[in-house]
């Protein structure tokens, strides 16, 4: 059993990306089931306010966002690698589209197709998170524009099918890569939560064969853990020591500054406050202390997150 804990819930597509990533690495891990809707007091105790799904915990280090989670898994468990070809930079770049515009399109199709079937509290929460303050109008527009949205999705599915045309097992060849998980979770979501998903995807046989190959990777060895136990595990250890200095940091960030980190989106999310431990081009780490958890370091991707210096 490794010390990896994933705070997640079964229906979350982004958590499915992380679960497949854990499967690629073949690590054993513990799963803490978190609520689908806020409040999530046991989770935010660890993150300092970040509420999205999933969050990875290893000891007293908390990794927010799958960008950061995949990067840390690669660092701690380098073999088998998420980057079996020499294209890591290109894959990270492509993942900004899978996690960005393509994810947003997927969410619009799923929420739009559900229309008034969505429970009111869920529609409001996810609507606000993904469509912004004017979410009710956004949901209505998605519902009315489903054929257009499906047309936008069909092109990318055609590209994936083309990439797989030679019958390869995974997108880059015989070995699974981060990019398989980064695309797969969207297909998993479309198939499972859009009533037209299975019919829509049946146009792409190579993609469907690949989807089955990725599903077969599985999730690694998973066992359940209570949130109380996860907090207890964090409370008995200290975060890993990180030293960093970057004279080229565009914001002039240096360790020891009091900062606020928040997703660079209009989702109305709670910012996380702490003392800067490290900031690189790809990551920002802040230190927090909680009465129950003790000292924790919270890690965020730098890309897509805003760091504001307080005072
Ligand atoms: N960029 C984030 C996106 C995470 C995300 O939006 N996850 C969804 C679940 S699939 C979420 O947080 N929904 C709201 C919630 O779970 O409270 C990541 O890659 O981890």
C-alpha cells in the first residue's frame, strides 16, 4: 500500500482521469469519497478552500487539480512513465486543450442534454462553476444548441479515430500515456452521461476499441479510507521539504510571501491563502496550518491559477 490518497467520488470524470492515471502507474491507493456538492468541510480542511474534484493527498502534501496530480505521480512513480515517447512538452500543451475548451464543451453537452432533469441544486452549482454568473442562460443555450455542440465534438472524435487508424493500442503506440487518460475521461463522461453518447461514439470504431483498451488498464489497487483517517494521516507527518528560488519569476514571487491562490476562472470559487513555499513555471506550493491537520503544503498548477501577493 502506497501513501497515495485520492479524494474523489465515483461519478466525477476528472477523478476518472486520475484513477486511470493511477492505473497506468499500477500504484495502490486509498479512496476517500467526498460529497458531490459543497460544503465539503473535511476536504477543505486539507486544501484551505479548494473544492474541486479530485484532490490527491500524500502525507501532509495536498495536490489540487489533475495537472498537478499527474505531474507529481510522474515524479514519485517514474516507471512506467506517462511519457513513453519524447513528446512530454507537446502532451502537456495538448492537455491544456483537453482540460480546457474540450472539457467545457463536454460539460455543456452533458448539462445541456440533461436540461430540466438536473436536480436544482446540482444545476446551480455546476452551472455557476462552468458557465459563470449567467449560468441559467448558458444552460438554456446549451440545451437549445445540442446539434451544434455535437458537431463541435465530432471533429475532435474524428481526429482521435484517425490517430488510432493503424490499430495501435494507445494514442502514442503500445504503451499508455498521460494523453490517453487526458482524452479518455471525456469519452467516459460523454458515453455515461449523455443519452446520445453511445450512438454518437459508435461512428468511431477505432476510438471505441481504444476506449476499451484504456478501460482495461483499470484503476490500480484501491481501498476505501474515511476522511477522518485521511486527516489523521496528514496530522502525524510534516510536508516534504521544497526549496526553490527563481530569479526569472515574472511576478517576483519569493518564498515566505503571504499569497492567495485561486483558479483563474469565473467559477465563484474560494481562494486559498497561505505562505509561499515555492513557485516555478509549472507549480505553486503554499504552506498552511490547521488546528486538526497541523502543517500542510498545498500544491497547485501555476498554469490556470492566479497567485496574488497579500499586502
Ligand atoms: N482543472 C481541474 C478540474 C476539476 C473539476 O472541474 N472537477 C469537477 C468534477 S468532474 C468538479 O470539481 N466539480 C465540482 C465538484 O466536484 O465539487 C482538474 O483538472 O482537476
